[in-house]
C-alpha cells in the first residue's frame, strides 16, 4: 500500500508542477496581448532619416529599430534606439522624433524600423 501511495503522490506532484507551469505561461501570454495592442498606431507622416556622411563612406547600412513614445495626439515625445548600428542610431532617432502618428486613447510605445540602404 505504501508503494502505491508513493507512486500516486509522485504523479500528483508532477501534475501540480505542470499545472503551475501552464498557469504561468497563460499569465505571461495574457499580459503580452494588451501591450501588443498599443503598438498598432498608424503612422500619419514619416520623415526620412539623413544618412550620416561617415556611414555612407564606410558603406554602413541596415536597419535601426527604434522605440518611440507617442502621446494621445500622435506626437512623438521620446525616442530610443534599441538595435542596429550605432553610427546610424542618432539619425534614426532624429527622424522618428519628427514622425506623426494617429491619435489614440493615451500614451503608447511603438516599435518602428528605420532602414538605411547603401547606394
């Protein structure tokens, strides 16, 4: 009988651990969905970045990902480069600061990509 209880309690523990893991995963997914919805603000007007001369000469190109904070009126209030070449990041940030977005319910964070094509 004690062997049966030992096997049974082992199964119950494994089941409990799996249930806790599933609940944690569901919580993470549920928290990510509302944050993603705030990123869906449409861009009304874009300003092209000024390609840094030194980057052109060195043939540096690529994509810079920028996180922009947009207020309720659609104005960009804060900008931060989150990935990409550092020589291009300042130009990307300067350009995105001039962008205009659609109005929304409040402030939101929007991730945008700024491309620098080598010519």
